[in-house]
């Protein structure tokens, strides 16, 4: 169903590191902007992954969704594991030294910069999100290796021009960049708009850049997710949509798929010892020629 997203730029987070308790208004100056009366995807996703950065309303909706679609926890974990494998492959095997992660979400262990800089200490990472809780965590936790750089942009994925204007000087757009959009486009309900966002971002990237995507689907065994998505859209924010393989493929138009192509994110570049159960979440990485 949902992906690790906050407002419209997101990523999961099980809360593996010690963080400021942003659920306590006394410790979070941004808390007046945070609504605790309606479930929010970043916090519900955090709950599914065992985190503590969520409100009672998030846990209540999360439990209801789990009752309707029991495999949602597996989807969350598979999506997070995909991020690690994709970043390791790109930073290691492909030698990519720059990452634009549109979908920071609530930080946890093995964030994009940690995985990338473990492989390439001089890697440079820009995170993008526009949720106040995520902002508070990001400022505290998303630090960098001494050799590399990590910065955070407070921006909405629906505004790619603003993102592109803000990534420099941390990123050099004359050199290949890996654009990470895990669980983001499912919050852009109009497919034409979603394709336009991807196109504007990738048009600004040089040859040799990569795009990593995950997206929920009602295929791959996800038919039972339809009612859960409907419940979410009636009781939480932001609204979400699933997409077909054909729609997902359209986001990668003009790019070269990295093997094994478009698969369940749980099956992307996993070895025999690590392959997990297939989940209803497409995953793919593609290279800009």
C-alpha cells in the first residue's frame, strides 16, 4: 500500500537511532505545524517499522490497515531493504558519488548517506522532504562523513524546479547523480503529473545518471490492498494511489533498465540467501543514456 513517504517526499524509518522526541511539543519548536488529530503517512510507516515517532491516531489507523492488508509490514521492510541494495549497487558497482533522495522521511539506521558513504566516503547526498517532523529529525541526524557532504532541502516533490535550483553546490549536475524516489510518486495522484515530475528531474541530470523507483501496485498479489487504500484515503493524509506495471514503466521511458528490470522490490538484486517473499511493490533502477 503506502510507501515510506511524508507529505509528498518520503521514506520509511523504524527509529533505530536516538532522536529528539518530536511527539513532545516541549522538545519540538515546529510542533504547531504538526497535526496529531489525523494519521500521517510518515508516522504510520514509522509505526509499521517498529518506530516510536508516531501519535495514537497513527497507530490506530496503522492497526486498521494491517487488519485489512496484513502484508503491509512486509512491504515496508522490503522497500527499506531495496533502498540499501540500490544505494550499495550504485555507489559501489556503478561508482556513483552523488545522490538526490527525494523522500527522506523519518531518519533511521542505514539512511541513504550512511549506505553510500560506507562504500564511498566522499559521496555527496541531498535529501528532500517537506514535513516538519522529518525536518526536525533530519537536522539532528542526517550528518555526513568528513570526506563527503549531506544537506537537506525543505521542498515538495511536486516542485522539481525548486529542488533542482537548491541542490547545488552540494551536487554537481555536470556529473552523474542517482535520483532516489522511493514511495513518492504514489502520492501524486495524476499519472501525467507524476511523469512530468520525473521527466523534469531526469532531464536536468547528465548522461550516466540513475533513477531508483518503488511504487505500490494492485498487481503482484496486491489486490487485497485496494480496500486498505480506500480506507487510508478516507481517514489519513496524504491520499495515495496504486499503479499498474505499464504505468510504472512509463516513468522510466527513455532510460535503460538495470537488471533484473521491473520486479517486486523484495526481489531486486537479492541473492539466494536474502531473497524475500514477493510484495506488491514495484522496484526498479534505470540509467540515463
